[in-house]
């Protein structure tokens, strides 16, 4: 299992950040997905990466520690789950976005995992940029 974690302090209360996270379509688009469809607790997202088109079906899941959590139910990963945890401190809220994934390739190379980690880090940072722009 591989992990990507990004944390940023945002100058807004955790309730405002939760509200922004609940507005899933613009939040998911902020990470670079050009197609986002929401049906209840299911999300269909896709984006072009070079010559490839990556499509994932995600399910919003319950996680007592997280303001938002979702996991892949269909897509390119053997497993993938992302959580967004909020910690208020000194008038700001630290947002920690964490994705854990396993590649759906027997004997997948470390380079593949490194490429996925780099891409996912960019996506998570873009989502935190969106939260910062929306709330500060």
C-alpha cells in the first residue's frame, strides 16, 4: 500500500471547510477531473492524462475521523481510499488530505507508484488551493 499525504493550514473555521468539502462537484473538479457526476454517495470522475483517460467510480464512506472520505469501487487501482481530516488550532484549520492506494498490476514497478504519488500529490494540493481561495 502506498500513501500520499498533504497538509495545509487554512484561515477558516472547520465548519466552513466542511461545507466546502460537501460541495463535491467543484471540489473534485479542483483536482483536475474534467468530468464529475454525482449520484447520492457515488461519484463518477474522469480526466485525461496524456494519451490515457482515467475513470474512477468512488463511494463516499463514513469515517469518524474525517470530514470527507471516499474509496474507489471501480477503476485503475486494486484499492484506493482518500480522507480529509480537519484540526482547528490558533484560529486556523489544518486540512490533512491522505490517499492510500495499491496498484492493480501484478509486480507493479516502483516507478509506477512514484508516478501515481506525484500525480496524486498535485491533485490534493490543487484541492487545498481551491479551499484556500474559496474560504480565505
